[in-house]
């Protein structure tokens, strides 16, 4: 009888078995980028990520990412720490990274203080006004026809959103003609100028669009919609010339939109105007930029605002911008419009234009949507319903990882959105700096580029 080798049955975690049989776990994604946490499918090794590094390494075909998860699972915390750590690795401002954050809950102010970002608090009827039609720093670098198109596109998204339908051809033509005309006669046209011109189209618009009488119905509809924008939804925030001076060569900007109620009709419009205003910053040459749209579901509930977001995504690669969008459910991405074909096209476009998907816990009723949108395998779908807080399924190009996001003690205060829940007002950032012994990330240190930040 031939002797056979008999070994005792051994069971271990992937973290341990990796040391005796490496093929039981998947390979590392590499060390480039900022530290995120533990790669649970790679034996608990480090997991690092950076949208630009992943693009440069050929792991993904674009630098955009979606972060999805049920409320309270750590979506914003993940993005905050990524921004915080990337400041340490890549630096901020020229030669480093530039960050623009749309912050509907007003929770990025601590991060802004620590990173030296300018915070602009917008409120209906408030004193800070931003003009999404201003040429901004892109003026010297972008041809006038591109500027006109960008502005007209944003106005069309705003008016479509108010009307809750696509613009008819005459309405679209009227709006475009008004924006184009204003671009030629004003250095800094405003939405108020557009409203005025649409309500009282002068002979120049007649020349372009034909006799005024033929346009009366369109003029009236568009004028009412723009009037609603100016007197209600965007009042005091995006309706006049900019009253805020921003250092374009600074570290970045946070638009605090917390004065606009989360469940209001105004939020999608405010988010469109915000994305429109960001675009004038993104369109000029400069450092790699990151645009964060927190609570991006506000843009996904409507076909026209979702289409606008998609157009921003498309420009991302041209401008060297990585878009990070945060939303709750996979079904948000289907946009809640009636037209099935258009809806699925937008959802497919948004996903195709974002190669990285970070999926935190999803409710069981979202699994079908998550599976169809993200192409989850059966085990991945099962994992997604069971993820603990801070743990996510990462889909990077064709690869997957389950990552536990690790918060450093110094970052807990930065990310804490539960202080009201546990009834304690946690300490503010001063304690994270010299007094607590935790250093702030350096403002700018290009020499440290491409190295991994230790959390
Ligand atoms: N990896 C983590 N480890 C420990 N605590 C975490 C982690 N991630 C998040 N938290 C904590 O969980 C709480 C909720 O996190 P966060 O505000 O990021 O959730 P969210 O998913 O953005 O919620 P919402 O959808 O309501 O905005 C915060 O107080 C944060 O400090
Ligand atoms: Mg959040």
C-alpha cells in the first residue's frame, strides 16, 4: 500500500492563511495613492487609492467615482479622510491638488479650516452671491463659443428642472440666443440679465429667432421659469454678480449649502448652479482637481439635472478633474423620471463615466438595482447587504476589493456626524493639531508625491 500524506484539517482567516498559501487571497492593488484601510480580500493588507494614480496605472479608464451607502455608513467620512490624507501626500494648491466641495449638510467646515479651503456659505436672500454665468478664471483659456455653450447648457438644465420637462426647440433656441447675446455685450452676464432679456426680447433676438409674436408662448414659459429661479430657488445665492472673491490659486473651496433644506425643490437647482459655478474654475489649466458632490441624489431625481451631471462628468477628463459623487441607493442612479429609455441612458452614462464604485451597505431591496447597475456577482451582492459601518465593496475597473476604512484617532473629530446622537459636542480641530500631538497635513509638499500617506 502506498503511503499517503495526511495532514490535520486547518481552518484560518485569510489574514493568516495568506502567509502559508498566498494564492488563497487576491493580490494587492499596490501602494500608490492615499491609505484607505484594510483590504479584507487580500489578507488584511493595506489598501491605497487615488483617482489620478488609478488612472495613470491603467486600472481605470476615468478618474470619477461614486460612493453609495445607506445613511450613517461612513460615505462622507471616507471622502473627508481621503481629502485630508491626499493633502499630506500631494499637497494643496498649485503643484498639489485643488478641491471643490458641494456640501448640502454643512459638515465639511472642519476639514475646510484644516486644509485652508475657502468656505462660502450660501443662503436664500443671504449676502454671499456667486454668479454661475461669470467667465471666472477660465475666461483666458476657453474659447468664447465654448463658454457660451457651457452657460447655455446650465441655463437649460435649470429651466428644464423648473418646468419638469425637456425644453421645446423654440424654448431652447430662445434661451441659447439670450445667453449668446449677453455673452457678446456683457463681460459678466447674470441670470437676472437672462431673465430680463427673455422677458423683453429685443430686436437682436427677433433677428435670430423670427418675429416676436411667434415666440410669445415660449417667451412666457421660459420667463416664468427663470423668474421662479431668481425670486425663489436661487434667490440671493446665484442671481447676481459674484460678491465673493476667491483665491483661484488657493487650496480649494467648500460651498456650504446647509441653509437650503435637503428635501426642498430648490436643492437640485442649487446643486446645478453650484456645479455650473465649479465648471468655470475647472475649465482653466491648473493642478489636478477634485470635485466632491455630497448628497448627489439631489441631482439624480430629475432627468435634466442628471443629464447635466453627466455632462460635467464627461468634461472631467478633459479638464483633469476627478468627480467624487456621494449618494444613498443604487436606485438613485436610475433617476426618477418616467421615460424608461432616457432614464436608463442617463444611468448607464453616469456609470460608464465613473470607473470606480465604492458601495457601502445597501438595503436588501436595493440589491437588484445594485446588481444590474454595477454588475455585482452573487457573492458580492450578498456581501453588500451585510457590510458593517466603514466597510465597502470597491469596484475598480474590472477588479473588486472589500475594504475596511480605517479612521486615525486624529480624524475621528473631522468625520464625526454623530455628536448630536451621542449627546456630546466633540472637540474642534485645534486639538488635532499641535496640542494633541497629531500634526496637520503639510499644505504643500510636491516632493512627497506618489507616496502613501500613513493614516
Ligand atoms: N470607518 C469608520 N470607523 C469608525 N467610525 C466611522 C467610520 N466611518 C464613519 N464613521 C462614523 O460614522 C458616522 C456616520 O458617518 P458619515 O457621516 O460619514 O455617514 P454617511 O454615510 O455620510 O451618512 P449620511 O448619508 O447621513 O450623510 C460618523 O460619526 C463617523 O465618524
Ligand atoms: Mg454623509
